[in-house]
């Protein structure tokens, strides 16, 4: 139920493959903490997923996997609304209106599009290009105040703020003045960008062809140990000051992961390990990862055997999101002058 006194939080994860430590530390761990004193909506953004072609059977099972990971990580359906984006059609409707608010020049500046489209720009879907407008719609549809995301989504959030401001200005004489709250991102410091275990200059990603580049929620303890022991480092010892990490991306990444899992400052981790062998550090990092991932993995196995529980939560989430967004969408249509 919507609590009018609490700030509204919205965020989502794409069901595009096996979720990983980057999704956890950059987003989901934060989702769990926020639900204690915020009004949270956590979405499985399947409409975003199809901006790149997805096998329909895989997509369906990935949607349920994200829902299970939300729950297993500690998102409590009694405190937060968990739902699938495409089951609430107003996301698409508002996204169309925002397509008409956003300027092409703004979209042209989006670095994620440039990275994802690469040299293939003429051949990617137009959905990939207008993706940030759908993301803005997701957020603004619920009048969200706060959006917990990884560092890679910062630019899209800034665009969402520009879109909200332009809508409010364009329609200021028609009820739009201060209509959409201007949402703020919440980005964790140490973990805002978890990098690949194989290349410290690339972010950890579901779409990396090598599963050795990422820690997945369903990895066994042995596999976690193997991935960390094979994680790329360099021949130098662990440094004792943060500045020395700047030119050592792989080491920086492993130290950052340790620091966010342990809840310690990077300087504290460096104090504890400087001069020591990577083998000792990696053993402790694996133990810390197992300590965090094993309980989530056990819960995922339990949920795999209880699909009706999962479907029931998603249906309740859709009902709540529909109730809230239909009221907001009606106001938006009125302001824009749509319908009769
Ligand atoms: N490596 C990361 N470090 C920190 N945060 C991350 N996020 C993703 N990767 C990292 C954050 O997780 C949330 C959900 O991400 P998403 O699945 O919706 O989209 P994404 O950023 O495109 O994730 P991937 O894993 O990189 O997927 P693919 O490979 O399909 O593009 C977001 O808040 C994101 O910031």
C-alpha cells in the first residue's frame, strides 16, 4: 500500500540473463536497505529487455529468475511492490508521451546507446535508442523521488530529470507546473561499478560471453573460489594507498568488491592487506562472497520449487502498481489534453 509520508523509490532490473554481483552490489543490496523506511516499487523491466532480441522462452524464465532473486536477496513483498513492467501498460503509454517531450539531441548524447550500438548503429532497434524515455516513464509514472542504480545508469537518470523538468515547463499553464517531482539517483560509492573479473576496464555484465568474468547468484561455492582464484591481478604486491589503485583496475575492482561486501572503507581493506600475497586476499574474498551468496542461493533453490508463491506475489504487485499508475496516468492525459 502507498504510504503518503514516505519517499517513493523506483528501480528495475532487466531479465536478460544470469544476474551477477554487479547487479547485487550496484542495485539490489541497496533496494533491500531502502525498503525499511521508503515506499518502494521494484520492477522487472521486460520491455527494456526486448530492445535487444530475446528468445521468448528464455525471457519468460529470466523474468521469474529476477523475481526470485529479488525475494531471495531480502526484498520483502509486504514492504515493497514487486511487479513485471509489461503487466502495467501505462509504462508504454507514458513512454510514448515522453518520446514527444525528449529532444533527439539529448538522446544522441547517451553513452550507453553508443556503447551498445557500437559500429552497428544503423541496424540496432529504435527501442534501444529511445530506451531512456521508457526508463523515464517507469520512474515518473509513480512520481518517484529516489532511484537506486549502478553508476552506469547515472546519465539516464540525469536525462529523466531533464525530461521531467521539460514536461513541467511545457505544460505549466495546463496543470503541469511542478507536476513531476525531479527524481534523485542513489548511487553507492564503493560498489557503483563492479568490473569484470577478467578485464578491470569493462563492467561486470550479463552479456559478457565469459561466465568467468562475473560471479552469478547460482554459482556453487567451488565455482566462486575458482572464479576468484582465476580473477586477473598483476605482479605487484597489494598497495597501501588508494592512489596506487588508479593504474591497477583489476586490483582496484577486487578491493572494492571486498570493501562493499565487508562494509569497510577501501583504506581499511588496504591497511589490512597491503604487502600481502594475492592468494591470501583472494581466499578471504572468496569466503566473504560465499558468506553473502550462499544464503541467497539456498533461498533461490527453495523458491524454484514454489512457483505459485512467486506468481501470487507478482500478481499482487501488478494490482498495486496498476492502481497507483492508473490514477497518475489519468492526470497526465488530462494535462496533455489527450482523449475527450
Ligand atoms: N557491473 C555493475 N556494477 C554495478 N551496478 C551494475 N548494474 C549492472 N551492472 C552493474 C546495475 O544493476 C541494475 C540492473 O541492471 P540491468 O540488468 O537493468 O542493466 P545493465 O546495466 O545493462 O546490466 P548488465 O548486467 O550489464 O546487462 P547487459 O549485459 O544485458 O547489458 C542497474 O541499476 C545497473 O546500474
